[in-house]
C-alpha cells in the first residue's frame, strides 16, 4: 500500500500517513509557465495498492485536474489498484437539474474520475448520498458523525444540548447525531431568495435555555449559519455552536463568522484551513486523519468499512 497526495491538502495526507505509519509517497505536481499541470511519480508503484489523497477544494478545477492527471500517471505506471480519496468532493452541490438546460456536474466529475482510471473512490460526507450512484466503480462514503459526537461529548453537558438542522434538507443528518447524543432535535425553516443568500423565517422546536448545535455538511458563505444563530438566540437559546464537515468558507465568510453571534464554528480538516481560518478566534478545526486512515487501511486489507460507524 502506498499513499500519495496532490497539492490541495498535504497536511491531511501527512497526518493520514502518520496514522498508517507509512511515508507519504514521493511525487511532483508542478505547473508550466502557462499553468499546465505536470505530474511525475518518483517511486515505483508497479503492482501496488495506491491511494491518492486530494480534496477538490478551491481552486476546484486545478485540484480536480491534478487528481485526474495523477490517476492517469498511476495507471500508466502499472499500479495494481488506484483509490481516489476525496475528503471533500467538489461539485457535489450540482447533483440534479435545478432548471431547464442545466448540467448535473457531479455526475460529469464522477465520469471523469472513473475514465481517468480510478478503481475505487473514498470520500467523506457527500452533500447527497445518491452521488455514490453516479460512480460506476465501488464508492465508500464515510461519515464524520463519530468524530463530531466525540468532540461534542468532550465540550458540552449533553443534558442541556439540542441538535438543530439549519434547513429542512439536513434533517436526516441532524437526526442521526441527535440519536447518538440522545438529545432533542429542532429545525430552522428558511427561505432562500437567491443563490448564496438565505433568509431565516422561524424555528421549529422549543430551544429556550438550550445550548444549540447547528449541524450541516458544508459551510460556504456562512450566511445560513449566521442567520440561523441569530434566530435561535432570539427564540431563547443560551448559545449556538455550528459543527460543519466541510469548511469551504469562500469570499468574506470568515469575517462574517467571526463577527456573528456564533459561539464557535467547528469544522474538519477535509479542506486545508487557510491562514484566515487558523487565526479566527471562534473557528476550530478537528482532524479526520484517523477516520480516513482507518478506512484506507481496511480497504487495503479487504475489511469492512461500514463497521466503522456501527
């Protein structure tokens, strides 16, 4: 088994290798003057079980192309099996046609990864579970719930905690966490006027005197979370913390979060934190390295991955 990484999240790849007690594979991913990507694998991979760790985060298209070219390089180097490990799967929000004459880009990206030569895909908290079906190769979707549950138990009195879904679409995810914590569930009902903006309407459930935990898979602009926090506090919540798997945090999202009424935003390292994220006073990053590392180990050993979440 060998683990390699592109440029999107080397820190996570190194942490995964530390868990597996393996050196990170030697590979060069660089650009020509016109930004054309060139990859060179600097060690023998013939007959090896290869895992490529690469989040397709900003700049999304560059990191996606790095992944595709690395897969092709491994295939042409006679790797026995190639697993694309995507802690964050970009384009996942384009999983259906929202209107006429629009693409289903998540399916297109799945096709690109498959045609490049990947034999398996390992990813974390897909925006929509049905994206697994977009791939014609085995796809394991890991869940961050065990990591979030452990962190919440370390930081909160569970007798006063209420899990909150920031929208109706995230109820299944929030219910799963609430069941693990054996606590109540509330929902923030919102109306999205246009892409990237949201307006909170009301809170379904009694949050009076509760420490509310907003649960979601992606935080991008941060507007939904900040509006939800304000609505919950107006409805009597004692504090509001957000637990989000993928910290996209584009544009002015970090500034929006730091100036909001959120007590804390907890994200995972599925996307490599920027300097702004690391210096923010109310944003904390928790590691997924052990979870992904164990899933990689079990995949290589042909053992059950789903049992990680029993």
